[in-house]
């Protein structure tokens, strides 16, 4: 039996988030999902949000992660928060603002668990990054400096919080329902890719696994 009655999900309509939503529903979780808009036309395959819009285990909240009141509405009545939210090109930075709002609303509602995603480019004091991971970090910093800085700011906000957060850092994402061998580490990313099926399973695992409380593990498929 799940110890969390309802989970708030940010980014549930995105490419990675759809796999997470499908996985959590298959495991019997009740979800409250923030969507900026409900699509007029949608697929009903396993890889699309589709039929989940009318699933009795799903409650949809229409809003934006950068709006505090929308985050409050999403988190009300939930016991944990999972975010797969990404940065859309040409739009305001979302990572740090969403994290700030989520942490504030969690305090207000007495929610303790927050799990979210980032890239390998985020740095922590515990890192022992290889040359390959350092090269990927530097490429992101040079190519997308604003996004990189925003993700670093989000980590800083988390590091100042006493809530039970876990920031999962990912290499290249492969969008597939296929699972592969996986490993995780707080020091370095020893793999070059990670499947969406394995991301979803790992995020669910973190709801009950205390190993990475207030830590930022790398998650990757074993090459």
C-alpha cells in the first residue's frame, strides 16, 4: 500500500513527465498534475498523456510553475512533490522560481518530500566529476549560460532547505519504455544516457528510499 495518498507532479505533460505519470498510475498512486493548458487533441498511446486526463486517479490543475498561487493550488492536499519540469526555449527561467515556490508551499502545507530533475551540469560540493562529465558541464555552461545559472541557483535553494529533497542529475535522455541496467552516484555520472522508463522507476523509488535525502545523485544506464 502506498504511504503517499496524493502526489503533486510538475512537468507531467512534458516528454519525460508523461512516462513518470504513466508509471505512477500503474503503481496505484493518486496524482495532482499541473498543466499550463489541457491539449485539445491528444494521443492515447502509452507514451502520451492522453487517457490520463480522464483517469479517476488524476486531478488536473491548470496553471504555471512560476506562479506561486498555482503552486499552492497544486500542492494543497498532497504529501509529496515530484518535478520533471524543463526549460522551454525563449521563456522565463523556470527552475529556480519553481523550486522557490515549491519549497515555500511545502512549508505552508507541511509537506516534507520533494524530488526533481536536473542535468549533469549542476555542480555540488560532493562531486568528483570525470573529464567527460566536466566537459559536458562546461559545454552546457558555455552554450546555455542562463539555463545553467538558473539550475545552479535552484540547487543552492535546495541546499539551504531542511526539507527532504532529492535532485536527480541526468545525462542524455532516451525516450523509451524499455528499462536497462542502472546505477547512481553522488560523485560522477559514469554513463552517457538514461531511459525515461528508468527515470520514472527511480523517481518513484525515491519516495521511500532515504539514501539520497538532501543529496543530488547522478542517475545513468550502465553502458
